[in-house]
C-alpha cells in the first residue's frame, strides 16, 4: 500500500478540523474547558502547535495527522481517516511513516484514544501501544521506538 505523509495543504484545513471535531467525545466542551480554551480558540491550536500532515494514497487525501514532539516523545494529537479509507490498514501505515519521519529524534510515541473507539484501540495495541493512563476522557497509549 502506497501511503505518503505530506505537509497539510491550507485548503484542506477546514476538512481536517471537521474530522477532528467529529472525533471528539460527546462532551467536547469539557475537554476545551480543561485545556482553558474556547471551542473557537481550540480551532487555532493545530496551526500553532506541532505539525499538520495529510495522509495520501493513490492520489487521494485519505486523512490527516497532527503531531507534536515533546522532549523525546512524539505525541499524536490526532490521526484521522476519511470514512471511506478506514479499515484498509492506512492508519497503521501512517503511524509507521510518522515513526520513521521522526526516527533518531524520539524514543516513544504517545497518543490518546476514546474508550469507545475499539477499532482504533485494537490497531494501536497490534502496533505495540500499551495503555499508560487517562487524560481528559481519553485513554493514553504509548509505545517505544526502536533506534
């Protein structure tokens, strides 16, 4: 499968944000309040923190990744796939691509997943992620990266 991670084209930000909002928990306002931002202010955060990439395959934009390096940890704020691209292994390919892109700069990858998102959680577990805690309604999962 040919998966490419490219910088996010500005024209695709609106779609990234729509998928991001759809992926948030039912009580997303509680998450925003915990972060000390309004929903409108939250929309700016991906442009100000970390990096945004689009996940491409076969000439199509299949989804998006929002990442941030914190120390030697790559934190994946969001890994979002368009509905028609889910279940094809693109999430695993995208995570592997991110790990490769940051190799040498990170020792681990961390992400959050909603407790009810069993498909994503199963993917992360297959890729070696383990649950290490909970934060803002998300299960926090982490895996080590080989040098």
